[in-house]
C-alpha cells in the first residue's frame, strides 16, 4: 500500500476578486522508502503540494491520504498529532531556534511529543556527523552544519516521512550535494520516505524518482 496517496487534488487561493489555481488535478502515489524529488519552475505549485502533505493547509478539492488516513476526515487535533508523530520537516532556511544549542534544537520535536530521550538526540547528532558540535548555537555553525542539525531535528522522532521544501537552496552546490547525499543515506538505512522539492538538476539526479510540476499539474515522472 502506498504511504502517500494524492487523488485529483486542486488548490485554489482566493486573491481579492480573482483566484490563483496553484494545483490543478494532481494524482500521485508514493511508496514507502522513496527518495522523491518534486521539480518545476517557480510558481508551479511545489510548496503548495508539500504544504498539503505536511497538513499545513487543506486542498480545495481532492483527497490526500497519509499512511491510510484521509486528512480531510481528521479533526484539526488529529491532524496535528499525525504531523508530530509521522512527519519530519526540513526547511530551506533551516529554521533553527537561535538561542538554543544544536542539541536543544534537535530535542525540540521530542519535547513537543512529551518525550525525554537524550539518547535519541545523541543518535541523531551522530547520524549527521555533529556530535562534536552539540553545544554550538546556530550562529556558531556553517550553513551546511545548520542544515545537518535541521535534518537531525526532522529525524529524531523517527518519522515515516520527511518533507523538505528546497532543502539545498540556501547552500552552495557542493554543500547542497553533501546534504542530499546524507538524506539519501539515511533514507536507505532507515527506510524513511523523503519528499523534497528542488530547482537543482544535480539534486534531482539523486532522487529515486522525479516528478515535475508545470502550472499545478504533473508533467512527467522519471524513475532513476
Ligand atoms: N498563500 C497564497 N495566496 C495566494 N496565492 C498563493 C499563495 N501561495 C502560493 N500562491 C500562488 O500559487 C502558485 C504556486 O505557488 P508555490 O509557492 O506552490 O510555487 P513553487 O513551485 O513552490 O514556487 P518556488 O519555486 O518559487 O518556490 C503561485 O502562482 C503562487 O503565486
Ligand atoms: Mg516554493
């Protein structure tokens, strides 16, 4: 069974007297363990699609099913629980809390789940090669290191799916490639499903499948 199933999804944003059709009848089925890239020009709907998958927004029409749960049939509370329990997020701008150390940033999603498990935090730090930097604050880390902290934070709860909206966009191409390699290694080792958007052809080439969006529609799907 697919871990994510998107059927005939449409997203229309009202804009004053007009509307913007960000997604226009998207069908997509994603299997467990896929390392899936979403490509497409600016404005094609990549972030909109990731936001729907992340339970950050709801479609205008169509269904989104994650791990057997139809998001539209869940209460707001149940959707928030699904987010916390099953999803991990990596952002373009890292989104770390500046006053917290790397360790404390990574620990945050566990705390939100009411768990106290420093062992898990150390394992996550080790997985991204930053054990020595546990006590550094974000400003005391390079861009690539900050994004590695963000990856560890996304993985610390052992999510089923990690969603990443242009995770390499704020990094130079070499660091960006290393970040994608690290995500792929973790995906292979743990079977975690990754869904990420990108503009970078080198990043796309690392995906097990690439889906490309044009004007809110899936244009093509390439399996590597
Ligand atoms: N909150 C919003 N309100 C109105 N229109 C929006 C909103 N968010 C996105 N849009 C519009 O929806 C379309 C898709 O936007 P989206 O952000 O999903 O594109 P994208 O593929 O992520 O682009 P980029 O590569 O620039 O990040 C665009 O036309 C955009 O202007
Ligand atoms: Mg975007």
